[in-house]
């Protein structure tokens, strides 16, 4: 059984809980929950890539690496 927990992502209690977990219980630490991670996909077959491939492991297409500026322009 899976549960969709996205509605809890902006909850103050969740942020405080992660903060305590990450900091070992110390007060004053803030955590950042990354919400929109752009997955890199093969342009030919759509397979999700890990990011360090030169060729797609599914179809063999050469993966063109994008610079940080190119990625930001598309967003």
C-alpha cells in the first residue's frame, strides 16, 4: 500500500521533525525539502537517466550534456 504524502510537505510539523532528525536533535537547524527535482531523460526513448551516462543504457543514443545555464533557461 502506498500513500501520497505530498500534501504534508509544507507542514510546519514535518519541517520541524526533519530538522531534528538531520541535526541530531539540536535546535535552530532548518532543512530544505526539495520539491521539484527535474529528472534527466533520454531524448530518444524517455528513459530516466542517473546523470553521468554518455550513452542511454536503454537505446544507446549519445547523451548531450547541458550546462547549468541551459537547464535554467528551460525552466
